[in-house]
C-alpha cells in the first residue's frame, strides 16, 4: 500500500523530523531525483535513499545479462554525470555497466549532502501529515522479509520513485511436458545445456530482439524462430542517431520527432500515429508491424535478425501440446505449427505492468507538496528518468503547479490501447518539454544528460530550441486539446498539474 492523503490529526512529533529528504527507490528515476535535489539542499542536509534491493541500480540488478541499452550510453545517465570511460559515444552499454554507472551517482551525492542509504527495505505506506509547524511526511517501512520490524521515519519531503512496475517475467505455462519454458534470465545456461535444441522466442519487442541476437551469437547454426505477435516497429537508430559527419547533416532531433508525432495525434487516432511512425522513422517502413514502443534498432541489428531466423510466425502463442511425432504450437489465430520435442520457449512478452492495476491512483504531488511520486498512474513523462530530473527542479523552484504541465495515467491507457498510448504519450512529452523550455533556465536544461537531442552538435540543438519556442503557443494549444479529448473519450486521466 502507498497512501499519501493528508491526515487531519496534529502531531507533536513534527519538530522531530529526522530527514530533510527521503528518496524511495534507487533506480534511474530515484537517482535522477536525488541528484537533482542536491542542488537545492544545504550541505548538512540529512538525506536517506531507500530501496528493496541490496544496492542501487533498480531493474538493472535483475535484468537478463545480455541486455544492452538501445540508445547511446551518454544519454542514459543520472543528471549530467559522465560515464567513467572513453568508449565510443555510440557504444551500447551492457547490464552490469549500466548498473555500476547508476550506482556511481551515490559518490557525488554523498559529497553534496549527508547521505544515508537503507537497502533491503520495503515501504508499506507514506502519508502527508500536518503538525504545528506545517506539513511533513511520514514513511512506514520494514526490512524486506520481516514485516514485524516496522519503522516510522519523518521527513520534510519524500520522493517516491517506484518506476514502471517492473517484474521479472515468469516462464510461459504449456500443456506439453516435452519442451523447456524459460525466461531471458535463464537463456545462456539453458542453451549451453541443450546445444541442439531449437529456440522459439515469444515476443517481438526489445527483449525479443535481444534474445534472438543473443541466441544467434552463441550459435549461429542453431534454429531460432520468432513468434511475432502483431509485430513491433523500432526507430531506426542508424538513421536518427547518426554518427560522424552525419550528425551535422542528417537525422532529426528527438524533440522534432516528438513534435511530429504529437501533431499527427488527434486524441483518438493511435493506429494512425503508429502507422505514421513506422512509415517515416522505423527500420521496416514497409512492414505490417502494428505496435510501437519507442525502442531503437540499427539497420545492422535488423539485418542480422532477419538473416538468422529460421522462421517468423505471425500472431500470439496460446499453448504447446504433445503429439506422436513431437509437439504442436497453437496460435491464437487457430494456426498450428509442428516443432521438435525438447524445443526451448523464451518468454519475451514484457516485464512492465505485470501486477494488477491498482484501483487508486497515487497523485504526482501531494496537497501540501511534501510527497512527490514518480509513478506511471499520474506521470509527468513516460520515461521515469526524465520525470526524475524535471519534476525535482520544478518542485524546488516552486514552478510545478499552475504552469500547464500535464500528468497522464500511462499504465491505464497502455492497458486499454497501446497505440493510443503512443499518441498521447508523445503529445504529453512534447507539451511538457515546451513548457519546461519556457519555464527553466537554459543552463539548467543543458544539465539533462538524458536528452537525446544532445547527440547532435550544439548549433543544431540551438536551432531546435528556437523552433520549440517559436511554435510554443500553437503546439501547447494542440497538445492540450488532444489530451483533453483522449481523457474525455476513453476515461483516462490526463490533466494539468494544479
């Protein structure tokens, strides 16, 4: 449970507030929020960072070992923290490299404030309280696995950063007992123990693409098949994250891409937005892929996947059953496909939003501003890392409410219609970016290392900034209008933060 509704009772403990700031969640969202907050806190401020895991890094502690970033590593960071190496700028960092980089952010934070860490802690509640000296926050927690050892912490402010409800997927369940059903975390060991088995990858998102490549790299001769679902389109990294001199002459700033998608969206035409993106920006413009999830893919990666696959099955896998000669795959469309006994099925159907949808949404900002929540139900941006950076700067500058920034229930909309979510998330992301450009100093905006526009040379970025400002009024009006329409027609919360 997470409850931040203000409580009417007075507390005599308000003068005993222990921390100036408590950050719940040590993933990329919480670390960006923590890093940003240090710029506004005194050097003797007491700050506590909490997480259920044993170390910082969030989902990168439990992700499959062959995962890599799909954007250049300098654009996945904490604040403007630089990576501690001299690898090429387009290098795609691996899981452990990303986790270690995120964890390294604790060092500069600990030099700026009195930082304490409490890992292996489960937070059960967070309440906004009123005391004689005003509002404060109370956090209830216990060591993971020991619910009887409850603690109550007091803080002037709490940043709650649960991220995107990431859970490690479970193996798919089949009627057959002659196949192996695994998750990506088990891939390498399973392939080593079964060198002759055919592999079926269920899911064509980034995890599925990573898994196909990993299986082919371990053994290029192994038969690997892809169960494609509706098909997923990827932004063409080769074209839109160009290298060398092409950074000056080709590609498009990501802010410009978001503006294009936002302008196409009318509040209800999610399929048209995804089709537009596929035809204009993807690695497979002529394919019939029906899904887009903001993933990036290079032309070389697509070529290796296409050349290495034994076959690609359109549709969704429902079951695998035993036959006299092997096993049969049953697709939702009614199609059946034969396979050999001992085949390996890898569940790559995604790891976000696996828990049941909570009935109550946690607001982004509590009534008196003591609790800021970076969550997908009342979100500032579909990327929690970006939310972690901007929300904290806006909060500490008292520029968050009443400026026109929109929050959106990403999780509910994603469950209703993924393509509608693409249009709405692009409109919201661009709307909030335009208002942030109008609100925050340029020097502060330039500290956001997460900004993919930073891939391009400064003159191109400055030209892009000019275009944002020149078109601000009409773009804000359009994005607000289509988000309002979407909210009204689909019953999904999309509202100005007031």
